[in-house]
């Protein structure tokens, strides 16, 4: 397929959220996240943040060298902040209160509510990372 400079501003990718259950098991829920396409520089910044969170933070190193060689604190984004930036829509999130189920429409208030649910922001970031060719973090 030829490469065209025109492209969509977003794309859908599956997300799986795991929720702990009694007995040492997990229940899995899935939906499709609509991710904002980001430029290469921002993709690298977000990838760097994911690496920091998966490695350095656990090791307790929260500084890095700047371009002059000085140690400076690393500005850490939370998983919720990164997911909030990347998530611009969804599909297949259903309203349990409507008989037969009805898809929940995307809006910023409901996105904030979704990102407060345990493990959701992390699952969104994992899915976004999987969607980035050649950019697997922490593997």
C-alpha cells in the first residue's frame, strides 16, 4: 500500500481491562478506545514516561541528566493524565442500566469517570503502546 501524508486524526484499538475477583481470578472487560494520533516527538515523550514508570520509579531514581549534564527531576505524568490525553472516544462501552444495553456516548465528564475506575487508565496505556509499531515498552 502506498504511503499518503493525509491520515485520520484518530483510530480505534481494543482495550482489555482486568478486574480482580474472589478466588485469585480476574474478570476481563473489553471495549474499543479511540486514540488520538500524536506526532513522533510526543510519541517518544509518552514512551519515555512509560519506561520511567515501568523501571526507574520502581528503582527510586527520579532524576535524569539534562542537555548540560545536570541532574534534574523528572516530571512524571500519571497513567490517568496520559490516558486522558490519548483517549478521544470509545465504542462498546455499554450502559447496564438500560434494558438490553445501550452504548454509552463519549463525553469528557464520562471519560473522567471511566479513568477513575481501577486499572482502566493502565489498560488504555497498554493498548496504546501495543498499537505503536516497534514501540513496545517494558518487554
